[in-house]
C-alpha cells in the first residue's frame, strides 16, 4: 500500500488531505495546534461509558483503564494528536499552555535530531525556557529523520500524566530498505505503550521518595486504553457519568469515533482516511463486534456477571494473507520494561528507533522506555480474534503488581467471540526467541541489540579507535541527598534501617552518573550562554576535590567535545543496590551500539576499565545498529559511539521519569558556542534576577520591614500585641509617611525622604521659625532649611550636600528632633532612606529635582506634591 499521511495545505486555513510520499513530491508545511490542560478520566464527555461502549468513543472521552484520576492532555486526547508527515516536510506546532496550576511546559520530539534547529529540541532550561501558563510557543523544524518517533513533555512529571503522542516520518517506499517485507503501512497500526499510575506523577514521586509510599505502576495502556477497574451496573451505574439516556450516537459520530476502538486517538485528517477506506456498513458491524466482545470480556456465567463492565480495549484489524508493518513506541515512565507479543503470530523485526536492520524472526521482544521497534506481522492464521499482550517486567513484574494489558488483533470476517486463551499476566510470558531481553546477555533464546546488523552503511564512527572515550558509571548511590533526607532529623542510614533495606528503602538512594546529580542551570545554555552559566558546569574532574562517593555532589554535569570528533561512551551500570535497568537516551545524535554485556549481578567502572585495557571487550565495528535509546544491563556495560556533527547542548539521560528527576542526567556540549546556531529572533529568555543595587532598584515598601524607633513607637497609641502585629507599617508609612499616599503633607506628618529631598536640593524656605521646643535650632542655612535640632549641645552638623547619600552614613550618629516632636537619631533614620547616586549632579535646581524624581522612592507622587507647593504648608 502507498504511504499515506495527513497534512495541511498552507494556502488553506484548515484543510485535511491524503498524500502519498513520492520521490518527486514537494515538501509541505504541516501545522498542528496543541492545547495543554489539566483534564480527568471518565468526565461528563463520556456519558454512560463503560456501560455503553459507544459512549467511550465520544470526542474528549478519556477512559484510560477505568480508574478515575487527574491527567494532563493535549487537545483532550490520550495519547495526544498523532503526527504523520513525509521526510523533508516542515513541522509547525503551536503549543498553548493552559495549565491553570502555573506549570511551565516544553515538548521534545523524541528521535528527531534537530540538525540546524537545536532550539526546537524542547528541553526546559537546556534549549529553551519553559512555556509559561497562558502563553503560546511555536515549534518549527524540518522532518529530516524518517522512522517511528514520538513527542512528549520534557518538564517535571508531565510525561507520566498523558502528554505524549506518536510522530511518524515516512519516506518514499523506493528509499525504504524494509519495504520489501510488508504490504501495508497503515497509520492505525501505530501502537503506543506506557505504564500507568493511579495518581498524578508528581504526587507519586513525592509519595515514593519522601514518604516511602507505593509509587509503582498499576497498569499498562495500549493506545491510551486498558481494562483494570470493573464496573457493575447494579452498584456503580447510579453514581457514574452523566447517564445520557439515548445511548445511540449519530451515524457520522460513530464513524468518526470507531477508529479509536482499534487505534490511538486520531486527528480529523486521520478520520477522513478511515472514511475513505471503510464503508459505513462495516463500521457498524465493527462497532457491534467491539461492543459484544467487551460485554463478554468478564467471562460471564451468570446474570450478575453479565452486569460487569470494563473500559474498552484497543483493537487492530488485519486481512488474512497480508503483511502489515506495525510501529511500537514506549512512553515508559517507571522502571517497567514491557514484553510484547501477539498470540500465535511470530514477529519479523525490521527497525529500531527509526533505523532499519536485517530482519529477524522472534516470538516476542522487550521494549524499554523511549525505544521504538517496527515489525512485520504476517496475517497467516485462522480468521478469529487474538490477544495482543503487553507484559510488564521489573517494577511491573511479579515482585510488585504483575502489571499487564491486552488488546485485540481481529481478522476481517472473524466471528464475534473472545480469544480462547487467558488474558492473565503469566500467559504473556511468551516462550521462544526474544529480542532485547531485560538484564540477560546473549544466550540461547535471546538476542541483544548489539547483535543486530544495521542496513545503514558503515561510516567513520566505526573506525578502530575513537577520538575521545568517556567512562560513565551509573547506579543508585548511598549518599545523603538533601532533597530527600536531612542528616539532623531523618538521615539516610536511620531511614534505611527503619524500612529494613527493602524495595521501598532502595528509592532513598540517589541515581547518579559518575556520582554526580544533575542540576538544571538557571538559564538555558543554548540560548542564553554566559559566564554565569559556565560556573554551573562541572564534571568528574572538576569535582575531584570532593569525595562524591560519600557526600552528595550536584552541578550541571557537562561533557564537552569538539565538532567532528568520534565519541565513545562506555556506560557501566554497577548494579550494587538492586536488579535495575537504565534506558539511556541521547538528544541530537543517533549512535551505534558497538558492545553490550552483563558481567555479573554487580560490577564497577574500574573493573570495566581493566577489562577494556586488557582487550577483553570486543566491539562490533561493522554494521553496528543505529539507535538513540538503549538499555544498560544491570551489573554490565553498553558501549555506544557517535560523531559529534550537530553543534549544541544535548541532553543524555535515563528515560525513566523518576530517575531523571532525581538527577540521572548530563549534557553533552558539542562544539564551541560560536559554532552553534543563533537563537531565533525574539526567542524567549528567563533566569535568575536580583537587583544590581538593592537601594537603587527595590522600592522601600518591598524591603524588609524595619522596626520603629523607640521614641516613635512609644508615642503611638497603645494597642494589643495581636492588633499591632497585623497593622504595623514601616516607619515611613506609619508615622512620617504621608508622601507615599495622596493626602496632604502636614507639618506633623513628615517623611525622612522629604527631609533629605530638601537637604539634597538645597531648596530654600522663607520660614525662619525654629522647630517646636527648639530654643536654638542649628539650621543648615542654604543647604536645606528644614529645621533639624541637634540635641545635648552637640556641635555636629550635616555636611554640605553630598550627592552620593552613602556619605551620610559615615558621619557620627546625631540625636535629632523632627517636626512633630519625634526623637530619633540620624543613623537610625538613614536606614530607611533611599540612597541616591548623583555623582554628576546638575547645577540647576530644577534639573536636580528632576533627577531626584526618578531616583527616590517617592517618584511621581513626591514630585506632584512639590508642584502643588505642599512645601509651603510644611513651613507655615
């Protein structure tokens, strides 16, 4: 079949067309609008789902696995909108952040290398600032990397809550080395797998790492669908949904929503594809098939059993005798590798992470978080329904909750009956040859990815010796992590002993790379590189003055390489704490997997270095498979190589969401900053901010609240302690401050700012009357005529106008009276004054006053008061 994709004609505002990817096709601009918001499963949009299966297929109905929980969605779909384009097309995605909680977001295009457009990689605080709430950000880049990819959020735990979708880049069949192995490559045969929590990801993260609570996946979703919760019409129906009495949908709506019973949520253009490919009669028949099969799904044997209902499975249709290309994507979030198989069908594996390899026939394969695999299914079995199985391992395995999920593979014209096999967890443990096993080395019955033969021609990445080699140790390390422990109140050792060193306590340890936890820099180094950002960078060498094996080390972990160098990374999972795995994903580059081996239950990076030095590690330097995500076996190593041809700052991290959040990340800087593409014009900026001078930049009312002078405080009316705590204002506002308000300035309500203004400007007063109770006032003559009395016969006077008022703080403390009989000292008052920097004052009083207008806290209000000649009232 011809490769068909959806696109928008740029000459038409909204247009959905079908298009074949041909050799001579002109590239198109494909536009998408994404609206991100908080949402919920089984909302009012679902009406009577799951009691009426058709209601589960309504627009905006997210049934998931039947468990009610908050989610994050794009366009109210789970998974989010699928993107299907041709190689060479320009992809434009307008992202509108409508998360009312104030969270920033970014979207990463997993598998798209972004050559020439690193600012579109979508990594918060590495390549861009987060997209703030109620703002829109446009991603624009070329789809130059054909294959099976996906997009997902790259901020916080948002990926765990539903912000992901498929991204397929097709090429002409004449350029597809695998096209000879299949007949059909249909959009509806894209399968997204993800382990699924029964709560928001941030909540699970906090519960697991602060309170040692259960934070492990409760189910797996296949294209956003699954069955976990059982609904009983007798007991649940009265409290569920909106109970729309008319359970039949209009015919057109059924047709638009039918495709989602066997596929992911689809775009309008995808629905048009189905309209053109299927007749209305067959759609009705399929709806009845799904409805009937789900009613039978409980194994009902009594009337009470028949009342049980589940949310619908995903369903995929095939026609006997044809060969179909399936594209499988893992948006895994926890340490939950998934064993994938289809009952009674072998799978011809042809591609991984968008790169083809020599086909191999297997019975099942394991897919890790971030990986993608393409296989060909030959529909050569009897016409009936078969289970598609996704069986969770590790933290989804028998030691935890035995998490699994099923979907239907349905042959055309098959009878409407359930598959006879059990859909339980253990039945998903398919025997026979398995590709990409969890923590098992090459052996009979298993093939590791380093054994695959790539169909991509060899290049200089596979030369005998790389230009640079880096050893990267990874593990859960027993260091006191201040984010989760407190050495004084609940130390790591105390809590480990308290929890008995069990599976929950293991999550108190810190997942690190070379004993360093990654810290996000204050600004994106790609778009806002500066000396300040450089100060955050570190690596194993710069941390050599600390013992990071016993104390917590954190920084923006960076490896710097030169443009054009061949880089080898020797990834070692030391495996000291538990039988784990870490699927490592590299942004910006694909890499060759040249070696992989599980050595023992645990190892050390030093031991691997010794093996390497002795020549005991064999590298595959011909036809090594190309990937961008690969697992590292626990107690073993994986060796990858790439050529640093794409300048930028590229993240390299574990794709398990919680591990990345805890710091299992580093950034690879390729080339110097001047070799990197410049940011797009008006590209958003962000980062830390503090005023260069607190006195010059921060308004008086935003400074720390000062204490009242004793003499002022005692002159106020006595009130209760509680009342005073609630109503006390800073000195300039409570006692002296009329200038910060709009009321007139009285002689008994004067701010020190006013005093200093008069003194600084030298504005004369015609009033020669001394201050109250001042027998011999010492006046400032022509340098400011507000009466200030020097007490106790002191002979100290204020100096002549000092245009930098900091000089006032160097004179001896002078007890003074202010008008209104308030007593305080000069230095006590000066702490409330706003220092002025007038090193180049104007000799003109008016211009001097104009400068003061912008440099004093009083601003326009003070200037307006002076214009209204309130000064005269002050000296009456």
